C-alpha cells in the first residue's frame, strides 16, 4: 500500500490540504476557510479537523505545512507574523501538528514551499540556483540552491518584496519607501490604481468591473495611459529587482508565479525587454532564464509534501 504525507498550505483566507505520495501525486485535496481572522484557536480547530478527515483516507507518515510569516523551520515555530492571523507569533506549530496527527511534522514559510515545489516537480526542475518570485497581495520570494532551500540565519531570507528599487519612492507596509512590492505586486498595483482613480485621472479603469493587475495589463495593451504607466512601473521595478538578484546570486532560473503570469507574452516579453536595458553591452546579458510557474496554486502543497518527505529522509533537519 502506498504511503502518503499530509501537505497543508495555510493562507490568511483558506487552508488547502492534500495527500501526496513519494512521486508527488496529489489526491484528496481539501479547500476550507482558515477562520484565521477569528484567531489562532479557530485555525487550530480547522487544522485538527483536516488531519482527522485525511487520516481516515490513507495512512499518513508525516505532515508538511506552509504558513505565512517568518517561520523557523528547524525549531518548528512561527517566529513572527503580521496581523493576518492574530496571536500566530510564537506558536510551536510543528509540535502541535505532530501531536494531532501522531506522526512527525515539519513547517516552513509558505513562499519557500512554493519555491521548493516548483523545483521538485515544476518549472524549476534541474535548476542549480532557482529564485522564485510570488506576485500576489505582496511580493514573496524563495531561494533553492542545489535542491535545498536557503533560509538565512533567522529564517527571513528571500524577502525580495522589500528590496528597495526606488529610493525615496512610495511608502511600503514595512515602513520603508520604494520597495519592489509597492510597484510590482498585483495587490499594490490595484491599490495604486485606486488612488489615481480617486484623484480623477481619466482612464478606462473607471468603467472596469474590477480593478486588478490583469485588468490593468489588458487596458495597457489597448493604450490606456494610466494603465500603461502602472504596468510600466511594475515592469521596471520587477526588472530592477531581478537585476539586483542576478548580481547577488548568479541564478540560472527565475520562476515567477501569481495571476499576472497568466497574461503570458504580454507580461514576459516587456519584462525581458526592461531587463535587457540594464546591460550596456549585449555580451553582458546574463545567462538567466525567466519562466512562469508550472504548478500554479498547487505549488505550495507540492512543496510542503517535499519538505515532509525530505524530513523523513533526514534531509535538511538541522
Ligand atoms: Zn517594504
């Protein structure tokens, strides 16, 4: 009989969980509200219910779990979390999951696990140095070198969204100014668009059903002046970030995920063009490939499963 790990991906709004075998086949996916806004006890109830339900379906040999915030993988605790999940900081989550499931459990930052999932079975297969950018409400990152996550001294590595790309620029949630996230994260693009809309700038966005990054990219292609500016700001900031990271890590691959990549060439072509402008001579072009995520919304689950299988195999445990 096949063995399975239980892979869990905790988000601010929803929790996803599935059973994953050694080959990475995902089955019995559950999507359920996280109830995170009610506080950690409500989220604990959700996690316990998921574990009980999944244990009735197949023998589980370990649990791998991704959480937002700063996560200490080696100690199995949530170090720091902003307001999304009240009282989440300090929770020894790996120990709780292990107690509830009766098997070993291991945890990591959710975007780290997206990067690990893509490296295992997605766009990053075979990459020696893969950097991931997750474009969503914010801009998260992940670093996988020689198949292992790089977490830094305190588990805070790869906070790429808070690399300053425009010194003295617009304010960021982190308290700094001009962070990449402010311009390049779809959530931030939509917020900037709302600000321009309120100030009465003429744009087709006024009659759009939804103000989203996807809508902004579509209208930019149709020549809308404001949308072209917002998209251009996003691309130049992202290109600047990629350039800085290329100089720092010498990666062979960037994997970019999030709704914006669904725009395909309308997103990647101008991004590559912006990036090329950073190099004075063509021979200085880095040998770096930029790809769209292949696993999409499942990347976090696949990464959580890989974390759990590695943990069982004694890989990356200390
Ligand atoms: Zn910031």
